[in-house]
């Protein structure tokens, strides 16, 4: 397994990776939400996302204890892929048409 240096490098790289991912995840939710309920939709998204961190960490730890780290990492990958499939199916792009009739 990794030595301390490998885990340290992974932790250091996690920061910029997270900084790149979070705005990318919030942008589609903002685009798909009407301004009158955008704040509420993003707060609901962030609640479930943050709850997923806590529950996911516990679940991954339990999976790693029972089946090993490789199984836990594979389960995280599968769940991440499946959540992307659900979003791709359920989140429909809605184009707005302005007063001139131009789609934006």
C-alpha cells in the first residue's frame, strides 16, 4: 500500500481537484433552476452532497473493513457512475427564449 509520502501527495492533489469539481457540479443546477427558486434548489443539492460525504465515508469504511479497500473503492466508482447516469437521464436542459425569440 502507499507509504506516508503517497498519501500526503494524494491529499495535496485532492484540494485542487475539489476546487475544480465543485463549481462544475453547481453550474448545471444553477442553469436548470429558475431564479425564484435557485437558492433553494442549490441548498437542497448541497445538503444531499454534504450528507453524502458523511454517509459515504462511513459506508466506505465499513465496506473496507468487511471486504477490503479495493471493494470499497470499486463501490464508490460504481455509485458515482450510476449517479451520473441518473443525472444524465433526469436533468433535462431547458432553453430560455428572450423577448426577441432568440434561444439562450
